[in-house]
C-alpha cells in the first residue's frame, strides 16, 4: 500500500535531510581541521625546540661550529627519528658515492672487511685492480687504525665509510699482518693509499658436485644482470643439471637488475608488486614466458634482504624451485630517494613489497622449504668468505633439494672430496 505526503511535509523532510548532511559535513570538516591543527602545532613545537637549542648553542658554546656538519647531523637525526630501518640521509658527498656504488663502481681503497672480535677490521676480500691491491693489502690483514685513529675508538660503520672518498685523496691504514708461520709474530705495517675507482664483484660462478651450477649474488647492482646472464649461459652450455643460487648475506640493491635476473627463471606473470600507504597495488615488473628448465635451489639466511627476498619468494610462489637455509630478514619495503636542493638526499620507505598471494614480506620474510642452519664456526667462515662449498652444509642441502626435484646431481660428492 502506498501513501501520499503533502508538499509541505516533503519540503520539511528535505530540509531535515539537508540539515543532517550539513551537520555531518561540518563534523567531518572540524575533525579533519583539528587533526591538521594538531599536526601543525606538533611541527611548530619541534621547530621551536630546535630553535631554542640553536640559540643556546650559538650564545654559550665555546667550540667552533662546522655549519655543514651540523646541518647534515640535524637532517640525519630527523630521518633516524622516523624509526624506519630503511630510511637514510645522505650528505651531498655520500649521495654521489651511493650513486657510483649502484653503477657497480666506487672510489676508495677497494677492500671488503668484517668486524673481528676485538672490534678491528679484518680484510676478507681485496678487489682486483683496486688501490688496496696495488698497495699490497692482503686477505687476512687486520686494519687497526685509519689516519692515526684506532678502529676501536670509531664505530665500525664510520671506519668503513672512511675507506671510500674522492679519487686522488689518501688514507693511512695501520695493519696487523698475521705471521707467515705458526708461532711467529704478527707484523705491523702502515700503508698510505691513494683512493681510486674500483669495481665491485657481485656475481661468483662455479660448478660443484660434478654437474651442479652455482651462482652467488652478493648484491644487485647495475650491470649485475648482464654478469648473471653470461655466467648462467656458460653453466647451462656446460651441461649442469641444476642450479644453486646463493643469496645469503645479500643486502638487496637495484630492483631492476634483480627483476632482469629473475625473468629468465620464471614463467610469464607478475614478479614485483608493491602496495603504498593508500592501499594502491602496483605491478612494477613482469616476467616473459621464456624460462629455463633446470631445477633450482635458492639459498637464503637471516641477512638476505629486500630484492633478494623477493627473488626467493617468487621462486617459491611460482614453484620453480626450493628455498633452502634460514628465514630471511623480513625487510621488504620499497625505498625511494628524494634528492634535495643542495645535492643531499633522503631515502624513505614508501610502499611494501608483496608476494603473489598479496601478503607482505615486511616483518615476515621468506620461510625456507628446507630449513638448514650453519653452526657458529661455519657461519664465521661464510662471513669471511672462507667456507669451501664442499664443506658448506647449506650448499650441500641445496644440492640435495635439487635431487628431490629430479636433478641427476651427486648429493654425496662432497663426502668423497
């Protein structure tokens, strides 16, 4: 049954509806305004506090202020205060070095170090053609001071940064060289090294267990994909029956280079997807239909980060191979760099990378299909790049995983070597 309403009642109802709409809009606007005002007030309080500190320092501080250093420190402190582990501030000089590093070349001494138990810098790799190699540095040398400052008095990160710098500048390294014979005395040597350009190695290839291809990727850089392609082609031509791709201690890096490597291993589909703060999902890289047909094992550990985690996740999600090792770091955030007007830059996390099912890698990481850990001694050897592949329990577990996938590999080869 229908009922008619009078014109007056209709106008009254419309007026009530309009009033409700206006009221709701007003409430929303006021809440939005209050939130914005609270944000503005908080920022104003921050600026006021910083101004108070600056005024007090300039009035009473007896030291000399280096304005550039102070500005860089303030900016670095702001970024650190975000609590974003992936966020970084780069001074203009450090940003230039960062860009050079992505291109595969850097300027500095050209050595790779780890922090030893005494807090010094143990050299685990001297890059071919680098200033360090030309000066006579050797793997196993321990750097105890830089430019007269003891390493233990610096933070390890600060000491590592001092190795790089502008081409043509010098740095003095005081080094302890282990005795050539057991029972001998370590030799202390001082090197004055002129920093120069060097090329980082990111791909290492080998044949293991007789007929298994091994590719270790230490970081994804511009040019890493072509190196990977060349080494992969050589291994496949040699007749390997499976691949072990080692992403342990891989700190991530250039996403495009990673995607180009992954493309040859996967069927057609999405490879890299991200979700921003508004919930928008973007497919950033897709793979073509060309894929190799050999079984694959991917090695990961707790120091497998970012792009390397996506690599492992895609191999797992597309069922193209088995992931072996320890749970990865869970650092799957997308970072973007904003260059500032003075040449410095800020890196911020702007989205989170997703797996094929839409779940985030951040905070979770990639759980291996085959869990296998190294003992403490082997972990130390791996970090120092001194762990032989035949003695590496995780590498051998990866070979066994290839056999489980149908590869005609000799999983027992290491036992006979």
